[in-house]
C-alpha cells in the first residue's frame, strides 16, 4: 500500500463532519513534524485550523485544504460505511475521499518526498488546513489569512486541493472563481380576500415583472476566463396556504454568480433600479459570499500546467467554473492561487470515491510543482 493511500484511509476513518476536525489536523502535523514543519493551531470559535510551515524565507508555497466533510446522508444508501474506507475495483470509497482528504494526503506525501530529496530547497513550504470549508466559512481560512496578514506573513503561491478534474485527472485546473452575491428580497403588500382585490395589494403580482426582468437581464458578456454573470431565484415564498387569501408579503432568495466584469456595487445598483420600476415597498438584505478572483498565466499556472503534462501527458484547461472555494480568501492578499485535485464526479454524493491510481499520480504532480517552483 502506498503512503498516499494509507494516509487517505486514515483521514477518511476520522468522521470529521463540518466543523469538527476529529483529529485529522493532528495526524497531518505528526506526519510532517520530523521533516521540520512547525505546527501552529489557530482555532476560532468551534473551528480548528492548522498552519504548518517549513522554512522562514520567501517565496512561500502553500498547500491549502479542508479536513471537514459534508454529512453522509442515509447510511443505508451506502454500499459500505462512509467512515470505513473500502477499496473496490481500483476505487477508494468513503466520505471525503475526493473532497478532499485524498488531496490532503497527496500533498502531505508530496511534501515529505520533496523535502527528503531536496532538504536545502529554496523558500518555504506551508500548509493551511481548516475544518470550516463545507460550513459557513466564517472562522476557517478567512481567519487564518487575517492572522497571517496582521503579522505580514505572505503566501506567494497557493495550491488548493479542491477536486477540479472533470473526466480525467488534471484535465481542468481552476485559476479563479466567480463571485457569489446573495440577497433576501422582501416585498410587502396588503393581505385580503381574493374576491375583493381592490381592498388588498398582492406582492406577487407587483414583483413578478421585476423578477422576470432581472432573470432576462444581460448582466455582462464575461471575458476570456469567466462566463457571463448569472442571476438565479433559489427560493420564493408567499401566501398562507389558503386559496382564497391574497398574501401580505413575499420573500425571494436570489443569487448572482458574477465575473470580474462587474462589481458588487454595480450589481446592487442595477438590481434596485429594476425593482424600483415595479415596486416601492420592498427591502433587500445583501450578503457577499466572495468576490471573483483570477490568477493569470504566471509562475504558478505555468508550473502546474507543466507538471500535469509531465505526469499524465495531457493539455490542461484553465477554468473559473463551479462554486466558491477558500481560494477567495487567499487571492486578495496578492498570492497566485490555483485549484487542482481529483475528479469531482462523486463529491457530496452517496458512495463518494476516488481512483487509487489518481491519488498516486496526484502526489507526483504536486511534487513536480514544488520542484518547478522551489529548485
């Protein structure tokens, strides 16, 4: 059994459902301590975070990841117990296998192998591990980055081990992510009897054309790296449940996934301009999950693309698709950020799994990236 597979199995066996780490970070720190990695536990509220670093000089290469996993769902639906790793037909099954305990094991072993072979490497190697990525993400990576920034400890390059690959390992790396802006829209009307609409004010009727216009709006056309900004209504609630009562209010949850072509302020202004055409008695409660970020074709992207080509012999695609990641907290510090991990076909699903051969190749890719940048 390879070191990467063994460590992945050990991590899966620890039921670290967000925000509980359940000993994963201690296991990682113990692995790396003999090679000179100094561990610093930066815990906030109920979230455990680990900052590991070997070296005191720049440039700083950081692997970033999370030990927390999403809940298992119904246990009876799993072919094997989600926290008892099992190998079947070349696949390793268990919650977190792909998202992202396999990646963590791969970069831990990659770092070990690199340091053993190149103990006098340039710069520093670091790891930022949190147990708050699958949850609210309020006390995890964002707090660690704030701590590092306060003491002027800068990350030069950051590789996030999110499962970025689509059909085969390395076919896609994320060199950025769209921003995510949420809002709860509350529209107030006046409740009444459906037989006497003149005595009521139906908020559904008032806001419907505004929502239609928001959905039809061309917010931007995207650019080389980003698709056009999208608007979605995720929840719509109104009424008492009776068919003879005009509702007195309506609530809608909306989301914008936006590119670098737009700012948060521009989206808010354009949204309110459209709403003002149709309704007056409304309230918007905005919440920004993260701004878009982009890492151009610099040293980190080049080193990653080269490593993938060397190990699996494919031309990788740069992409900014998908949801948010903790990269959104690291990129604003000036760090170059990419995401590279195993295939994402089963993440958050029943019977989550990862190909064992991909774990081995991913370990080699991670080590090659270190060699490309720190030798």
